[in-house]
């Protein structure tokens, strides 16, 4: 197999979301247009995260290779056409979502973390669609019902909220800070 020529190798192994993205953003700021970075990560969710972030920021996602437990993500810095990184404008706190759930409001809680994260702890009745699978599973969501998106910290859910909005979903809300600080009821899918 032919080796991919990179200008920078970034070690983001053993870091959980959002840290691989945070470190990648910082490293990209130091690259010149057209240079390629290899981001090494062990967080399985980083595959969808890095791809979605690069697309939302205007950088070119080249692909990901897996070597054992290490995911090697390849990105090319944009040549001046970087987009200003935007955030989804509709955000609620964990407490606000908890209040809506307590009031039995008609809504969907969409958990976009990886399956392994969801299985160990999730909000009751939350629908699990990992960010990397979302594009192929949009038909599982009702575009007329408000969708509250959760992840571990609010970063992956922000990217998911932007994607759903781009696909025509009207009532999409990002829940921040997400499961890392969720104090409401949780359930496990396994015991």
C-alpha cells in the first residue's frame, strides 16, 4: 500500500470527544493552505466527528485508515476558502430538556454518541443514531416533531443539529453540555 504524504502528524490517541477536534483545530491553524495533517485517534466517534468538522469548516476530509485500535484521519487545509465555523443557533441546557421530559412534551431525544456510549447510559426513550450513521437513517426521524440532540459534551450534537437543519428538519435543538453533566434519569441497555 502506498503511504500518504503528510506534513504534520497529530497524536490525539486516548482522548475522548471533544479533544480530538479541539487539538485538530489548533493544529490546522498552524498549517499552510494545501498541507495535509494525519490525526491519530483511538476514540471511535472521532471518525464521524473529524469528517463532519472538516466539512463544516471548509477543510478537505481525505479519509480515515484503521491500524489496529488507531484511526488515522487525513485532512488537507483549505486554500483560503475556509468557512467561518458556525454553531447551531438553537440550544437548550440539560435542565431545560429535563423539564420538557418531565412535562411529557411531544419530542424526540436523539443521542448521536457511539453505540458503546449509549448502551452504558442514556436518557430514557432516547433514540440512538450515531453521527456517522445519521445521513443513512434520516427516515427514522419525524421532521415535524421537535428533535433534541445529545452527545457527551455538546460538540458532536452541534454538528448533528447542523446536518439535520441542512436536510430540512425545522425544529432541531442542541442540548449542552450533554451526557457528561446529565443529572436526570438514565437507563442502561445492558446489565
